[in-house]
């Protein structure tokens, strides 16, 4: 017996892709997973209808949890890097709830197993407060706090803080980006898929070299090219400083988890680069940061796992209540 009729719809709605799945029983992993290109649909309800009709056999879900890449105000959403906006009530599902995408990713953390994670240095994450962040179309940040009744996710918009420059080369990159039309450079401007493109272009200007206009996928695929390799090197260093700042802000002694669509494609470079050294480089809190484990999420659809876990938790609370 459950508080909501099955199946449940779960979704991870990003600026580029919309990922969907069905939960057929509480605690079961999402099934019938499909990834739809957001640009193919004018609205989120259209994308949901297409998924249910074309990939889910036309079922009518009894509940839904949608993780969206953008701010949430009650039942209303507005994606940061997509024109989609509206109310979750427009889906016509009896019970529907919204989570920030990194809020859902945070909820997934206790449900990820060893094969879902790759160590980036430090001890194995423990039970305390956890932080999760990651570059994709944007730069997401969230947290997870333990309590007597389970875990509580903390959404945020930490990707829009000032870019954490430390080295001279990074300061030159920021000046180059400002000269190219970004008067105020935030972390997301460089620590994201589009940020890789900006970094590549800015480093070309700093180095005084001509470079082809490459997309993020081209940059990560051409690491034998010196400028592409330097782009990833700078990216990893900035990411380490940013992750350290997040860890200090949240007091994330339970670990820092990295997700998003970019990092799983450059796992070896992140492990071999300056990420961990920059993570612990704070002159006043180096020992504190060294005691925090950092891991990369390589599970294929972790936000769907988080959305499913959130619905199961809500269903249990309703039954108990």
C-alpha cells in the first residue's frame, strides 16, 4: 500500500536535456528511462506528454517529482538556461512536486553505491553534512543535512558566486572575458559546458594565439591539442577552489560530491590535475579540508534516483501521518 497511485513519474530537467523515468514500486530504481532534447519541445508539459506517450506506454502516473535546473517558487519553476517556465500543476498529475536539480542530486547521495562513485582524494565520505556540485549546462550546488528523521536537502544557486581565481593566469583569463563582454564573471561562466568554450577562447587571447571556435565536446575530445589541454587544466584548478569554498560554506565534513554532465568525460584529467591540491589549498583551513573526501558521481541518472527517493519518503510520511 502506498500514499500515491503507481507508477510514479520522475524527471531531471536540465537546460539542454530532459530525462524521464517511471517508478513502479517504492524503492525500485527508475525504469523506462529516456532522454529528450529540450529544444524539441516548446514547454515542459509537451515534453512530459511525449515521454509518456512514446516511452512509457501511455501510462497515467499517480505522482511525479521533477528536478529542474533553476529556481523554484512553490509549484512554479523557471529554468535558468532554458525558456521553460510554468507550474507543475499544468502536468495534470494528482500529486506533483518540484525539486531543484541539485536538491534531487543531494537526495540521491545516500543511495549511491561504490560503483557509482570515483574517489578524487581524501577519506571516504562519512555521515555528516554533504555537499554536491557540478558543471553541466550551468553550475549547480546543493547540500544534504542529516537529522533525526532522515536527510534534508538544501537547494542553492551557488554557481553564480564570483569566480574563484587564485593564479595569475586565471586573473588574465577573467580580464580577457571582461574584454569579451562579461563585465562581472561568475563561477558558472567558466565552470560549465559553455564555460569550457569561454575558457578556451579567453586562453587563446591570453596566449596571443589563433584558435578555432570549438564546442565543449570538441575541447574534451582534443586533449592532444595544447590549448585544449590547458583549458582543462585551468578548469580543474578553478573547480578545486570552488569546491573547497562550497565545503567550507556548508561545513561538508560528510564529503563533497561532484556531478553534472562534464566531469564524467574527463575523469582521468580531474584525478591527475590540480583539483584536489586546490581544494585543500586554503592557508587557514587546509587541515579541515584535507579531512573531507571528494568523489565524482559516475552513476548514469542520479537525479532520477533522488527524485524517486524523495517520492518514496513523501509517501511514507503520508501513510504515517
